[in-house]
C-alpha cells in the first residue's frame, strides 16, 4: 500500500520545494490534512496569487504588483544612486536597513561562464540603458561575496567606469558581533585590506 | 518597505506549517515565484484536494478516498486481527513493512489526562463496537512508546482483556543496527526485559 493519492500528490508538490525530502513532505502533507479548511484554501489561493499578481518592474527588475515598482515611482528617493543586487530578495534585505534612499537594479543572476550565463542573460543591458538615460552619479555593486558575485562586480565596474560614473562595492569584513577566532581567512583578509582610520 | 503582498501572504501560509519560521518561509516564497507555473497550480490543486477528497474510514478511522477504506474492504486480510495505532501515518508505516495482513484501528490521538483527552475523545468507542460485532481474536496495540502511548495501551488492555480477546503490544528494544552504547536506559531495560531464547 502507498499513500492515498491526494496525500502522495501533495507530497510531490512539497518535495519540489528546496530542502524538503520525502519524510518532511509526508509530515507536512499529513499536517495539512488536519489544518483548518480556511487556512488550506488561503494557502492554495496565495500560491496562485504569487504567480499571477507578481511581475518584474520594467525599470529596475524588482518584484512588484504594479509597474513601475513603488521604489522606481518614488520621486523622493535619490535618483542619482543605483544599487545593483542579484535577486529581488536582496532589495528587501536592503530596504529593511531603512537607510538606503537610492534606487535599485536587480540582475536576476550573476555572470557564470561555467553555466554559460553571459551579460545578455541577466539584467545588464537594461542597467546600461538606465545609466545612459538617467542622471546617475554612483552605482553601488552589491552582488554576493561569492566567486561569481565578485566576477560580476568586476565586469560591471569595468563596463561602467569609462562613462565617468562612480562605481563602488559594498565593504567586506567581519560581521558585527562576530569573533575573529571564527572568521574564515578570506573574510579576515578583506577586513585587513579594508581597515579604516579611527 | 515590506514584502510585496502576494509574497507576504504566501509566507504567512508557509509559516503555518510545522518547523517553518520566517526566514525559511521567505526562502520558500521567493522560490515559489520562480517555479514553473504548472507546478504551482498543481501544488494549489493538491492542497485543495487533500481537504476535499480525503475522509476517515467509518470503520477503522484510517485516511481514505473511499469509505470503507481499501483495507477494511479487502476480504483477503485476516479479519480476526486488529492493530491499533495512534495516527493514519502509522498505518502507512506498518503497510510499508508488507508483512501485517490484519486490519487496523486508528485512534486519532492518545489518552492524556493533562490535555483532558479521555476515551470518548479518541476513536475508542468505535473500537469497542468493532470488537463486539466482528470475529476478532487478537488486538495488537501499536501506540507510540511515550508515556501517553503506554498509558493508552494499558487502558485498552484492561478494557479489552475481560472479553476474552487476546491483547498484545509491539515489542520494545534496541533498533536494528543500533549500538548498545548509544541506547537510552529505558530502551535497554525494555530490551533486557523482552529478551528471547535463542
């Protein structure tokens, strides 16, 4: 005997999510059966909505319900500053900080020769167009501190600098609250290289 | 700025699942946005189906699409043997073993004086009715090896034995493949108590 079909179908769906294997999927599926009917219906509705109601902003590539997105429409933000990130969720992390008042540009990926991802495959051409048309003075590159993220930052820097726009990169160093003892060597090296007067 | 509404709604839904906090919910929600449309629609459909198409068998309390369930309808199974479990998923674990050919009875819980769960609150009255009407010779109690599971087993044993039906309990002892070194004392004690001739 196998699982009843509705259960096994739901398990298959749960297993398509990252980090969820068969055992967890079974646990979640059985849990779902005992959930409140409204919660399950709401769950189903929010799944549909996330595919139907979310789009990418035609200017910055961020995830949004309206186009252009709230941030691109907000004229009170500093139009001369663009922060470049890999993914829409990075925009949310930045916004949580409540300090950055410029605009964003979401690449939706990084350059990766191994996976065959070139500049045309991510949202770079749109960034270049923005830089030609808008009055941008500085581009802050906030790709992740991975090999691909660094390579993408380097590529963008070389591409943008000749146009006279200032290009900066987020600082790398020790996390606030972290112990030197537990920092990896590369982070330590970056922290030393990036040392500041005090 | 917060998450776009469709994302935050989906996160709320994910967070209703056990073991999923805000960070995981965010990760899953963003992942969902990039999932194949058909997969997401299928996911939503299987959520609805699990609430709509699954019922409890009116005889044994197992989860089923038809009533009575496949197992209760299967006349080739040993009608004189009933294995009592706490939850529908325990039936699936037992069936995976492919050795047990009797019937089941699902309690949907255990006795718990602390939580105020008495015999009438779980599927015990129906079990007693079955024992009166069907030609049952043995009841195997397979509640979990927890305090409540043991208490429920004890209660059922005292309730059923006077009617002359044999009542047995699953053996407790060392897991197959496990080291004595890592076994807890209670398990070891049970293993010693339950030792068998060889």
